[in-house]
C-alpha cells in the first residue's frame, strides 16, 4: 500500500497505472474508518484494478465548528485496516494541499439541497461538492464509491457529476449496520454508554415502518408514529423525519413500496447527531 500527501506525487503514480491500462476506483472518506467504509473499499477492489482511498476531514462541509473540532480521528488504525484490505493507494492530504486558497465556488443543486440535511446544515452540500469535485479532478477515477447511509449526499453527487459531465460512474453501496441495527458511523464512538444503547431505536423504528407501511394511512401518520416512539427516550431529539422520492427528494405521500419512497431521519442522541434511512422498497 502506498500513501501520498501531495497531489502531484499521487497524480504521477496514477499516471503510471493509467499507462499500464489499469482501472481506478476512488473511495472518499473522512477517516475514523469502520466496516461501512471498508465495504466501499471491497466493492471498489472487486470492480477496479487499483483502489484509491482518500482520508480528509473536509472543513468546508462542517456547518458546526464543534462537530469539526470533535470529529473522530484514528489515522494509524485507518492505515492498518486499509493495509489488511490490500488497498492500493491512500491519499491523506493536509488542508493546505486541498485548499491552498479558499474555495469560493458555489454549486446549484436545483433544489436537492433545500430539504433534510441541506435545510438543517446550511452550506454542507456546497462543501461536499467542493471536496468531491476536487478529489474527482485529482484522481480522475473510473468509478467513485459512496454509501447509501448518506442518501441525500449520494443523490446530490450523482446530480452534480451528471450536470458537470464528469466521466465517472457513481456507485452506491448499501448501509452497513451494527448487530442491533444502528447504522455504522464514525460519530458513533462519541455516544456515551446509555446513549449508544438507545441509539438502536432509530433503525428499529425505520425497519418497523418499512415492514408495516400498509398499516399507515399517510406519510403524516408515519411521522407521528416515529416521533411519538422516539419521544419515549429523553436523550433523543428528532431533527427531521421525511419520506421522500428517491430521485427528486421531494416529500411523497404514496407509501406503496413500489413508489420509491425513502424514510430519512436525523436525530440528536445526547450531543451526537445521527442520520439513517430506509428505502420502503428494500
Ligand atoms: P465519511 O467518512 O463519513 O465521510 O464517509 C465516507 C463514505 O462512507 C461515504 O460515502 C459514506 O456514505 C460511507 N459510509 C459511512 N458510513 C457507512 C455505512 N454505515 N455503510 C455504508 N457506507 C457508509
């Protein structure tokens, strides 16, 4: 496994691979790697000759300074995990390397960013687009891998790369969960003992909705059910719960599994903000 901190050196190496006719997959991450990230790496390894994992905590996508400051970091463990997976290349740039000057670009997501995460984390997706377009420009991968855990991000990146006509296939990978259903997230390590225990209720209530959606008369009835169930736990504060169309992200009221609705939720559990989603058709 080779590790690079500088763009120019990484690009030289990737040029070598390209000259040998090898395909390249990119897995962008912010580190503190867990089995969710590793599933993306495995998917890329299956589909490409060379897998590049980037590790960079992107400051421009954090709307909350505290979240940025406390974002978990475990670079040694990350490298160990990636070595075990036989990852080919790790790109770990510093902030100066990625942003020698402030990135002033603003992106038009045609409304995809006005709901859910975009509504509660102003500027977040613009920051995501800044870093993802940079990484895609630097690595120029054949394929790039994103988790369905960040469902809105995935839809927005697909939209962005299509709109900018970037020659890359965006590959979606399923959500990897803990045994009790909690979606894996780097932020889970920040949950205190009791908060960690109740956090599994988030996925349990989503599964319940998915498995019994014909029990509900409308999306509003589902929301009421979800909010009342989670309100039993005083340390949980639901920020939003929406059932949205899987392509347009607009609210849907048709709960038929075939209608393409996705239930998305953001919940504060103590001081940690968690997101999760289920596709009603899964
Ligand atoms: P992050 O390091 O949180 O920016 O995540 C990097 C990539 O890993 C993103 O595409 C995430 O959607 C994906 N990811 C994070 N957690 C999971 C998970 N539990 N299952 C699948 N993919 C995930």
